[in-house]
């Protein structure tokens, strides 16, 4: 009986530790993705005048005044896309993330 209790306790400890390892890996991956996106947006801010053309191709409804207000800021771009296209924040975020991936591929 004592052996069964010991095995059960070991199994419980092993199972409890598993999500922590998975969570740590997910956190590292999320941090890396955010770091990549931040790096991309730092480059975009620095070359906003050149980048505007690519953004205009993707989101043609945005006006020159809106591009001036965006000034290379991701959150501003997401907000302007939401307003101009009448979509939700999640969809605008997805579109910008997809666009970021194409920019990453061009580096």
C-alpha cells in the first residue's frame, strides 16, 4: 500500500511540473516574437517615409494625414486600420502581424 502511495505521489509531482516547463518555453517564444516585432518597428520608424509606400499598398484607404499621424507607430497603425476598414482590434492586429512577417522576410 505504501508503494502505491509513493508512486502516486511521484506521478502527481511529475504531472504538476510539466506545465511549468511548457509555460517557460511558451514565455520564451512569446518574448522572442515580441522582440522581433519591436526590432522591425524600430527599423520602420527610422525609415517611415520609405516604408509608407509598402503600408499604402497594403492599406490603401489610409490617407496621407493618417500616415503622418501614424509616424511609424504600430499601435497607431492598428487603430487607423480599425477605423478606416471598420474591423475589430483583433483583426487589425492580425493584419499588421501578417504584414510584419512579410517585412521580416524581406530583411
